[in-house]
């Protein structure tokens, strides 16, 4: 009860959580990040921290805005049946270079726990394909992420 009252007062004062428009492409980015975190069947704190810090830095968000974006992304991701909803939105708003960079960010999420799984490979392969990112760029971004995070790149599966 007290929490609801405090929330009500914060909203009156303009200090409540940020509102994110339903068509904001950042929601699609966050939802894809969440789907990559979930790909191997477990979401680790290291993955959560990585997503939070990357998205916060990339979009220059404060704590309230990143919390609102995470919540919006979780809601969108839980309602999604596939990647297409998110990748089509991203393709409309992002340049080719931004889409390639996004794939690199997704690889950093994968490697934030020190390893990659076959399911993570598959999820990123599918997302990259839907984003129009070439197999070459996808592999290069994977290698860059592994080197950046100083992770040994052990093959999870054969490359397509």
C-alpha cells in the first residue's frame, strides 16, 4: 500500500519511471537482447549486467529510462512468437552499419558468461539473417566480441 502511494506521489512530481512509446525501436533491441540471454536456458547476472550497461551507454539513458526500457522489452519479448516482429522494426529504423553493430552487441551478451552454446549460435544466426547481416559480418562480430571480452572461441557448432 505504501509503495503504491509513493509511486503515485513520484508520478505527480514527475519522478516516476520513464514512459516508452510502444513503437520505440529500442524496445525491439531490448527484446532481442533478452531473447539472446534466454537462448541457452539460463539468464545469468553477468548477462543482465552486460545488457544493462551496453544499452544504457549506447542510448545514453539514466537509471529510470533504462529500467523502463528493460520492462518494456521484457513485456514485448514475452508476447512475441518469433524474432520477425523485432527485426523488421529494427530494419526500418537502423542503417546497415547499426544492424551489424547490434549483432556485435548480441555476441557480447553471449560471451558475457565466458562461453557460447549451440542455441546461442542459432539465435544470433537467425536474428542476423532477418536483419540482413551477412554471415561474414556475423562471424567477424563474433570474433571481435570474443577478443574484446578475452574469451577463447571454442566452436559450439559448425558455421553455416
